[in-house]
C-alpha cells in the first residue's frame, strides 16, 4: 500500500497513482472485485499497485 509523503491533496495523490497504466488496470481489477464481493481478489489487486516516486 502507498501512503503520500508530505502535503499532497487527495486529488494530487490520485493523479500520481493513476499516472501509470499498470496501476489503472490494478485499480480497475480491485473495483470489479469489490462489486463481486471478492475481498481476496480486491487485496490481491491492490497489492500490485506500484507506489509513485515522491
């Protein structure tokens, strides 16, 4: 899991996370898992998200 360092707004942090196409795919997978009530796949998808450079 990624946590922002310093003073970033939620919107700025979201833009950093979503800048990567890979992260966009992993977030989509996590959202689908939640819709399907599949907690295992949700956490698995979130675990693949790469933290952006600060």
